[in-house]
C-alpha cells in the first residue's frame, strides 16, 4: 500500500468516529476496510481522479449521514464540516486541473479556481484548523477539569 | 408473505439485488451494486453499512459464515426469504411500471399521429 493510500485510510478511520455510535461499533472496522479496498481499486483503474472520486463520495456521506447526528455537538460539527467541505472543494479543483492542464507557455492568467483557492479555500482550511484546535483545547481544557476537580481540591487544601 | 413497504429505497434495492445470486461481503456487495446499476448508483461505505444495518434489523438479510479460505476480516451476508420476497415484490412493481409507461408511450404516439 502506498503512502497516500495509507494516509487516506488513516484519515477515514478517524472520520468513522463521527458516525452514530451503533453504526461505528457494529460496522466501523468494516467501513474502513471497504473504503481502503475501494480506494485501492479506484487508484488502479483511474489513478488520481479515481481516488478523488472515492474521497468525494466518502465526504458527501460524512455531510449527509454523520453530521446530522452531531447537530447538538458543535465541537465535532464545526471542524468536521469545515474539513469535509474544504476537502471537497480541493477535490473538485484537483479534478478540474487534471481535466484542464495549464499550458506551459505564455503569461500567467488567473483562473476562477485560483480565486476560489485564495479567497475561500485556504482561509477555510485555517478556520477548520482553528476550530479543531479550540475543540481539542476545550475537551482537555481547564474549564471542565476545574469545574470537576476544584471542589475536592479546595477541600483538601482546607479552603 | 409479510407486507413489504414499496418502493424500496435505492440502496436497499441494490444491496438485495446484489445478494440475489449468492453470499457476499461488504465490498463485493458494493461492486455488484455498481455493476447492476451500470455505475449510475454511487454508494459509499457509510450508506452501504447503514443500509445493511437496517436490512439486518428487518430480517431481510442475515450474517453468514464466509468461505473457508475467505478473508477472516470480512463478514458475509445472505438474502433471507423475507428479503427475497421484498426484492421480488419490488421487481414486479418495476415491471408493472415499465409496462404502464410503454402503454402510455404507445397512446402518446397514437394521439400525436
């Protein structure tokens, strides 16, 4: 298995954790296995376009199946939705670029895809990373632990 | 025969259809469903297993031991009699719709001429 297939499988295995608990518990490993098989077959048949297509399908399912179950959990909803949408934009851009390769000669002409990348994509990726960082901080963070731990600690300290 | 809710959702229909010819594991079902729909029906792992979960709950398919030399990581599924009846009902419904649409086209052709 090549590096990016392994990376893709690793990312998908993380995304499985967003799905409803019963589906994840009963079929999580099978989902990851089917995704890996599908990705490898798509790579053999169509190369990068095949890989992009499999990812597009997987991310669409994250948006339509997994995230509606996370409506009440913004700490998961925000970063995963941002990641899925950004990755889908990136995939569409990649497929577009593969179908319309830029000509080597001539001056640089900005394309609509360049504008999307500059104005929408990278700021969105940054937003997603920030949201993820915030969610991780708040999960491990001081507010929750203080609320839970402080009373006993205060009693221990005799305050 | 128990009453079947028709039409079946596309994912359920293609999974039952894919299992009609024999036991299959998840990825084989996925491939067969695509083949049966001429790649028109794109299904991913989450849709596949969400539907498999529902079909198991409604007793339309059941888990079955795989072949002896099969991949031990994979789970195999088999169509039950309830599932086969549901698939047959859906195919009969589709056939009737096709018959009706053909009859209507004939009528349209007659009226336009």
